[in-house]
């Protein structure tokens, strides 16, 4: 089950409400939930900031990017 769907169920929020809260259409949220369309890194970070859903759960590349950036600062 997707992290967004879990969030929606926990918050008793509709896809439409979630979509409006981040400035996208409901159909895009549906595509994310079903895996038909990936969530961009930028959008994943925006969702993490606005709703607290770990961006790494939304886009696996976020974890790789975070590791890469942390290694550069060592």
C-alpha cells in the first residue's frame, strides 16, 4: 500500500483534499497511489515538508540522493 494512501486513511482525507493541499489534480494523486506515475523528487520533498510523509517512501531516489549529499560533506 502506498505511503500516500496510508496517510489519507489515517487523516480521513480524500484524494481531492490532498491534491488541493499540494496544488495538483486528484487524477495525479490517484496515479501516484496506483504506481502508474512516479512522484518527482521535488514533489516528494514538498509533500514531506507539508504533510510529514517521509520523502524516501515517496521516491526511492531521495534516499540515494541524501546518501550522496551526506558523503560529500564528510
